[in-house]
C-alpha cells in the first residue's frame, strides 16, 4: 500500500518536471518557406522541389549561423546539409579554436 503512494507521487512529480522543462524550451520555429517541404519525398538531387528546398534551407541556416555565431557564410558555397553540420560543429567547438579550422573541412561549391 505504501509503495503505491510512493509510486503515484513519483509519477506526478515526473509529470510536472516534464511539463516544466517543455515550457522552458527555446521558442524556435522553422520558417514557412522551409516548413512547406515537411514530409515530402524527392526523386533525387536534380528534382526542382529538392533544389528549392535546399536553397531555402541554406538561406535559413546562413542567417541562423550569422545570428548565433557572428560568422557570415555564403549560401551558394555550401549545401544545406553541410551548413547543418557546420552549425553543429560550431556549437561543440572549444572557445580557443578558430572557426576557419572547421570550415576548411567542407568542400565549397562554385
């Protein structure tokens, strides 16, 4: 009987902790131009819809990287997936490491 009360109180506590952590999460939204492609499948890299998705993703990520890290990147030089990886590396880098060290690892488009 006592274990039921302890378990019930524990579950209620976990529920409140979960809802509190969700309410403190960052308010980030994906722009409508990128969100229009949610759930779509593409025939390949040459598919016109994929090309427009990649362009919208690149523009969004370049703005986000510039805002968060102060690094201005050219959206034409990197693919959308490269920019996602660059952003994640910037988040994990040490404070004494230069940004250029990470950018050298990615091939630039021409």
